[in-house]
């Protein structure tokens, strides 16, 4: 009888722990010893052609999910619905620890000739329990290229930024990593979204120093150096590719 009561108490205790854990997961800054991931982002069903990378098992890339989480928290529009002329979002992630610094630069080129660049600096909490990034604080401002909008757009076209493939699908990347993905690092990750009237694309790059001999990686790196300097953004960590640049104002 005592043995049965002990088992019942243990069962109740385990049930209470599980229920408490489930309630606590409502707070995205709460860490648990087991994983309860968030729902996958729902992709808009419309006539827009979409290029969104997936793993071999069909799951969406983790950084695509993080991007959509931050997009919702920041109250941004949904680029998968298309854009009047051209929208490009540059999401910078610096995944060194649970509290992470992040940035977003959103460029808009409208068909009526209107242009804009919004810059958002964020302090996020990465919750591995939920596979979730929580934007705890953010600072929004407007920036503009020192070189002028025409020169910036010409540079985007010259470097072929809007048509870059996802790094993990590059043949040279696959060869270097023998078919595996190089996610065991904490280097800056850049995710780029491109939205036009008929098409949406998402792609990501990471560990620029290791892959600098790959043409697409080098092109994106050289463009980002130019881009950040022209937008007056702070210099990236000096080790991200081994070259320093001098910027104007810091944001």
C-alpha cells in the first residue's frame, strides 16, 4: 500500500512539474531542460514565387524562423506578400551568447521613385528551449547612403546581391564540409530577404573568413563592407573577415 502511495505521489509531482513547465514556456525568456519549440511560421499562400530554403527533412531553416519571429515582434510588413518595386532586408545576427546584439537594415525602392532605409538595432534573448528569439529592446532610426541612392542600387546590381543563393547550397561549401552544414560556430550570420512584385527570396551567409575563397561569399562580403560604410553603421568585428574599414558616424 505504501509503495502504491509513493508511486502516486511521484506521478503527481511529475505531472505538476510538466504542467508548470508548460505554463512557464509562455514566457519566452524562460529556459527549461527540455525543448518545446514554437510553431513554424506560416508562409503566405499567394501568387508570389517564393524561394525559401529547407533542410533535407523539409523543415524551414532555423534562421528563417528567427527572422519571421523578429518581424512579427517589430510589427513589420510581410515580404512574402510581395512588394511594389524592390524591398531588401539585411538581418545581422551576432550569436555569441543567450543575450544577442542584432541589426536590421530595410531598403525600399518604390515604382514612383521613392526610396528609404530604416535601421533597427536590437538586443535579443535567444531561447534554445523555444527555438525563439525575443526582441527585448530595439532602437529605430532612418539612414541614407552617402554615395546616393542610384550608386547604391547600381552596387546591388553589380554584386548580384538579390540573386545570391543560400550559402549551404553552394557546391564549394558542400565540398569543403563533406556534405555537412557548418553550424558549430558563433560568427556573424547575415540573412537577406528580397521582395519584388512577383518574387520573394530568403538566403543566409555565415563564417565569412572560412569561405572567403568562394566567389558568392566574397562578393557579399565586399558589398557589405561598402554598404555599412555608406550607411554610417559601426564597423563589424575585425575578425569577421580579417580586414578593417573606417566608417563615418556610428549608429
